């Protein structure tokens, strides 16, 4: 709805002279993306967050787990711009180290849930024969109590994963899988609902009448049209994964206790809300910023990928 | 549509039986022990005796069958007795909780009022504010309203309820003293004053939960509306001279409802599952509190029963959603 | 001096602040909050602290422990001792006499039959009674007359105050529970939720795991008590919220066990609505050393069993160095504030059993380093000590709890300063303290090098507590990993002392033996490394009078004396 002015009334009637060789599709997507200010800003913030959490710890001199008990509960100082926590650990260092874990878990777990959910949703919606079994499977997963399920996963897979990948990667894989496996169901149900309606539409009928194969049909015609609920699921999914991770560590199912993550920092700081409100503020801000930037990024991407909007 | 609904309902029975078996096996496999909360000063021999008294010595299949009979045969009889004053269930063993040693269903019935008040109300409020926000944000995409709506809903979703809840308590209970920080579950609404008190104690938990729910639903509403606003049929509708209101509120809205219906139907059973963290923060002690307490205490009969009721609702709302799809979009065919 | 004389003396010294209130129910309503909610009001079916303390408002034992750990009579006329002839010379029988004129809250008389029935109820083989240990060794309980009951043990009992003493074994009304014996116990929901009692309050409504409404017991033996007409006992939430409700918003009058960081409590107290009270019992937060090898390279069934000694913790120098590197005073300051005291003892109280060992209180990193150097543990290139290819690399586990995680982080850092590498793990309490033999994460299985938790003993006598460390009580696969000797400590000399303690009646001698055993486990072998003697902090409103915190019995032991300060 942004711009509908500057339309030359006779422009549609005259054949425009090609002034440049036709642009490739991806250039067009980029051109469209650039015009979306929110998306651009979101992208920039997201990149800054990524840089801060990946490169930051290399530059910043403090170790996130180093305890300096004499410097505990400090407000912002020159040495500790974000202050220190109840054991005298540097909050900035912990924010950066925590961000690494939270962003990585958030994005991978979200992608896993998204891929799994979209896959199952598309299959269930598109192939009538698979609909019943797949949706009953979804019901089953929705019904399973999360906590015992996670306990069982930890029990069964922690030691083998630790042995195969080492303790840190092992627990990372475990947590990502745990969150992914327990949060794909809404996406699947939403995608299926959309696909059910889409496959009755005229353009699908038209595609089928020219002999389009099922795989082609799904990739070319169905998927692009369910992109927007998937994008929303993605942004909500990241927030969900970051928060779930903090709940997991709180329950003793996640990373080792000295391993900071944003969710955990936020949770630990809630008790100190009245004395040291800034301790809650930073991790809260970081999570919100990440989610917001991904949201705008997703918005922009969706618009850019939609040929109906592109070029308007 | 009717045959479809009937067929789905019939098919739901074996599905639910299977789900109950899987839940049972999962709980069996999960590590944990109902004796975990017993103090360490109690010697192991006594703990072993207590486990036996809970029936843990029996083989797994016997315990599962017992639960099935108790849940599907005895409990309905109890309900029947309660409604009609008959005595079918007398002397029959009901599903007993390991923590309270009392029938699980009695506690569920006790917890339903506060759960419906808090979680149910917040869901309704959430949906009611989410739909208009979603529609308007999409219609005026990138307007100030849309930007603020996006921002608030993203904050609402990304900041966990354990934080917003505590923040509200600190501001409104500790500093301002407007609302009670602890929900009084014994409170009964009898007159205007008690109703006002009920509203005051509901205000904070409902706000926290409604914000969270509204954030989610409004995002899906907005995205789906945006998809449809650019469709050819919208142009056609406008071209044939329909008013803007009719175009958006009738044509576009109806076609955009499918993902929203899914999301709402997914969330509705959650109302009965309770909101674990919010209930904990405000001491509402609803069904969510009951479930998490039972899980922590490894009270398997309670966990099994609650989870199963939850599964029942999920399957039911799934069927409702499927029926609604057919009504919203008659092109969708199931048979 | 015999144990009984000491206790009798303490009875005389008991301090009870008598409230100058004349009329029952004159002070209206009182609100109590426990952040763990009681699920039942029958302590024989659940031994959780929350259940025992909630029930203590309603049902009472024959005698209780007071805040000094001394015995005081409740339903009994006096505490039976050797001196007053209540305990027989051979220590095999104890005879209790009830106060005359006692009434249940339904108006019927309390008789010796009720006491006898209570024992029958708990000792029923199918009942799964949670307090069975209290009745251990009881051969018979006989009614002598209307108000007298005699308990006979099958062997001499130096400490005969197990049955009917303390919050864990209150007296049940026979008329109410007569049909609830054995397997039928859980079916008596009404009785379990609202037992008829003799205590200051009676239940009007019980919502399991949520809230209990009570009213003053009109039959209570002191006609002027309790001062409150009604009481609400709310459960659930977390310690922060409970503290806030009493100290900051003033919605509640009493909050139980505020396990919070000291500064959080201090800040809440600024709210000015209430104050905190603290008292100490026998609860000690400790690090337990695994004397066996928990390595995952060993086959299941071999891990953490006596067949494989620990590769480096079996060296006493390593254990000692680990203990020396810890600054206990700092741990207290950070984690518990006035609810904690640094300690080197497993048995910190009562005074007669507590050793005067204090040499662990000063942190000595240099000394620990020197000790390890001397013992041949040399620092490698990565700063981690090793000897004969064995690295000092420790897996340190505990249950999930904010204070414990802070302790873990601190101790990890101190240990890194003496060249020991530590991996931390926290496990959900419901798994860690559960005895599920299928889980690798229980504290009994101890698939880690060291672990941290807190433990205490019932009542004031540490005999059973110290007897946990005999060789045969080690958890092992053949015992389904059940057992109390978590460290797998095994010393025949210690086993002998345990047997000797079981035979000894003289209080002085018992104290001497207990102190010696305590030292064998702590400063002589560093098998158990005590950290903090944890007291309890509760909070009450400024307007609530008569609160005397008691860690040896239910905290609500004197709720009858509570009153409103105007």
C-alpha cells in the first residue's frame, strides 16, 4: 500500500524499450528488499547482534565465568560498562557469551521446527491419504507432556551425544533437537490449513492440467503461497526457542549452570528486579531486539519474494 | 460435512487410546520417583514400603489397564452418580493421586473455576483485542498504528511472562498497592464488592496472559490479511463497487481466517492446561500449577489423567478447526 | 548424667512467651503462606515438611521439641524419663500418661486407645506409612488405663522418643480413622484432608496443593487460646513471592522458609511491613566425595561401586586440598546471610554432639597447592594437575537451585586456582533426589566425582544419621542403588563405633562417640566436606506476636500463642 502514484496512464499501452538487460530474479528481490526500510534496519541490527556475540568475546578482556568477588553487584563503571552480577562476573562479557548460545539455539531450533513443521504440514494438506496419520501424529505430540518428554530425551541421548561430540556440542544438539521436536506442531497445523484451501484454487488446477508433477507443484506453487504464516512462525519461533532454552536450564536440563544464556540471565535477574533493574533490562532488551529484527527481516523478505508486491 | 464430523469423532477413539498408551509409556520411561520429595531422613526401607503402597510393585500393563478402567468406567459412573444421585460407583476405586491420595478428578473440578477465570478470560480478551489489531495493521500496513502494534506484540511475545508478571507485581502491588499480589482462590463472588475484588485480583494475571496471547494471534491475523489483500478477487470486489468495509470485513477477512482459526483452536486447549508460569507468579493454583506440581512430585496418575484430558481437548478442537475450515472455504473437501 | 535428666532440665528452662490475651478468637484472622503447598493433612501418608507443618496446627503429638531441642509435653502430662519412672531401667519400655480432660475438636474425649490406634495405623504392613522409621523396634503398644499407654521395644532403646514425639507422629482419632487401616488408608479422603485433632485450629476447607481454611478449635485445652478465630494457610508460588507478601505488601502475616539471597531479603525488609526470624537446626550443606570410580568407561553396574576405587579422590591429599581451597565464610555471605554459618562438622548441633573442629574455616589456597605439589600432583601445560597420567578433572553435580549454582561457580573458580578442572552439572531436584534406579542422575547413583546437597537428622539424636556411613549401606546395583552411604565410605573401625553407639545409654559417652565419628568423616578423612550450617529464615508481620521459630519441630508448634499486636 506504499506507493500507487506515478502511474503513467498510457504506459501500459506502449511497449517499453528495454534500457538494460533483464535483471535476474535475485537482483529484483534485493531491489525490492532495499526499499523496505524496516527490513533494512532489522537486517542491520541483526548483523550487529551477530557480530557482537561472535567477535565481541574476542575483543572484550573479561571471561564470562571469571568471578571477582570484590567487584560484585557493581553498577555501570568504566571497567564494567554493564556492571557485574551477584558473584562479580562482568555482565557485558556474560551478555556476549550468552548471546552466542541463545542466538545459535534460537535460530537452529527455529529452523528445525520450521522445516519439520512445514514438511509435515504440506504433506498432510496436499496428500489426502497422509492427512489422517500425520495429523494424529501432530495431536500426539501436542498432547505429550513436555517435561517428562525432555527428561526422557536427556536420559536416552545425553551420554551418547556427549561421547560422540563432546559435552558442549552434545548438549547443544540435544537442546536444539529437544526444542525443535517439541515446537513444530503449530507450524504444521497452520501450514496444513492453508494448503487445504490452496490446493483447491484455480491456479493449482491450472498447473495440474498442464501436467505438473506433485513435487513441482509443492515447490513452485504451494510453498511460496504459505510463506507468510511460515515467516510469522519463524519470528515467534525464535523468541519461543530462546525462552524455552532458559526454562530448560532452569530445570537443570540445559547447559551447565555456569554457562550464561540470555534466558538464564533474565531469569536469574528477576529476583533482583528491585535492587538492580538494569540486570533484567539488558537480557530482556537483547531478546526483544533479536526477535524484532528477525520479524522485520522476515517481513521484508516475504514482500521481496512475493512477485505480486515486487515492482509495485 | 456431517458424515465427515461423525467419522472423525469415531476415529478419535482409537487415536485417544493410543495417545494414552504413549503418555503412559513415556511417564514410565521418564526418570523420577514419587519418593523424591520425601526428606532424606526417611530410611530407604520405609520408602520402598511407601512405593509398594502406591501400587508401584505391580507390572506395567496391570497398572495401565487399571487406569483405563478407572478413567473410562468408574469416573463416568461417579459423574452420573453426582448428577442423578444414583449409587453405581460406590466402593469402586477411582483414579487416586499419589500426592494427595484423593481422587484426581475431584481436584480437577476444584481447580477449574480459577483456571477458567484467569486463563480462559485472558484468552478471550487476547483474541478480542488481537483480531482488530491484526486486521487494522494489515489494512494500513506500515502506518504508525501498524508499527506500534508490531513493536508491542513482539515485546509481548519475546519478554517471558515470569518477568512481566513480577514487574507488574512490583509496580502495582508493592509500590502502588492497587492490586493484591496473591490470588485468593477461596474468594467467592456474591455481591458487587466481592465482584470488584475478583476483578482486582484478576487484573494483573489476565493482563500478562492476554498480552502474550494477543501478540501471537495478531501476528498471524496480520500476515494472513496481507496475503489476501493483494489477491485478484479483492480487486474484483472493489471494481464491482463494493464498499471498502464490505471488501475488507467480509471478503478478505473470511478468506484470511484459516490460519487464525488454526491458531485459536491450537490455543484453546491450552486454556485448560493452564498457564504454568503465570499461575506460579500470581499463586493462582489452577490446572497448570496442578500439572507441574504433579510432574515434580512424579505423581503419575495425576499427570496421566491431566495430560489425557488435555489430549482429549486437543483432538476435539482439531476436529472443530477442520469443520470450520469447511465452512470458511467451501472448496475444501474432505471426502 | 543420663539423656533424660538433661532433657528434663531443659523442660524446666523452656521459654514460652505467654500472651496476655484473655479471649479465644478475639484477634480475628491470620494469613500464613508456605511457598510449597501441602497436598494432604495426614503426616503418616506424606512426610514432606509442608504437610507435617500444616498438620501440626490441627493434630498434636504427646510431646514436642522446643527451640532449644528440649522435650516438652503437649498431650502428655509430662515427658517420661528414667528419673520419673516413665522409662524402664532396661530402656525397653516407655510409659506415657495423657493430660486429663483432653477433648477432640468434635467434643469426644482423647483416650489411650487413640494413642494405641495411631501406632497400629502406622505400623500396618500394607499402609506404606511414611513415618514407619519412628516406630522402628516397637514390639507392642498397650493401654494400661484410660489415660496411660506403654510402648515396649524389642531391644534396649537409648532414645525411646521415636513414637508419638514431634510433628512427624501426632495422635490420630481412632473413631475417625478406624476404617482406614492399611491398604484402605488412601481411600479415606475426608479424614486425610480434615483430620479431627486436638490442636489450636480445626479444618473447615482443604483444597489440596492450594489453600486450607481453618477456624479456632472450640475444644482446645486452653480456653483463652488461640487468639485468632480463623486462619488461612495458602500454599504455592516461590520464596520470593512469599517474602514479598509478608515483608512488602503485608497481605500475609507469616511466610515460611525464605530461601533467598541475603540481599534480596534485606531489600524486602525495607518494606517495613514485617521482620525475619532465623534459627539453626542440624541441616548442613556439604560436598560429598565419591570414593569409587564414576567413569563412564566402566560398564553399567560397575560404575561407582566399591570394586573400583576413585582414580584420584581416593588420595586423601586431593580431598584435603579441595576442602582447603574453599572459603566457607564467603559462601555463607553470598548464599545464606544470617541463615547460615560456616561449619566443618557434619553434626553441627545439639552442642553435646557437635565437635569443636574449626580448622577448615580459613581458606588456604597456597597450602592446598603445596599439599598437592608434595603429593606428586604436578601442574601440566594447561594448568591442570596430573599424576601418572591421571588428570585432576572433576564432575561436580547438584540439584537445581540458584544458591547452589552460585556455590558451584565459586568453588569451580577456587579449584581452578589449585590446578583442578571442574565440569558443573545441575539436575532437577525431582530427579536428583528421586531413587529411580533407571536414571543416571540420582544422588544415590553418584555418577559424578563430587556432589553437593544438604541433609539433617530428625529430632535431636544423631545416631541413625551417623549410622548411615557403614560399609553395607553403600548404594549398589544389587540394592537397586538404594542406600544412605552416598560416598561409599568404608572403614571397619567406623562400623564398630556405630555398633558401640547403639549400645551406649550414657549421654556423655554418646556425645563423645558421635563427635569422634563426625571427625572421622570430616577432618580425618575429608570424605564429607561440610560447607554451611543452614538455618531457617522465616518472616512474620510486625503485627503478629508470639512467633518463636523452632527448627527441631514444626515451625507452627506454638501457633496457639500467636496473637495480634495492636
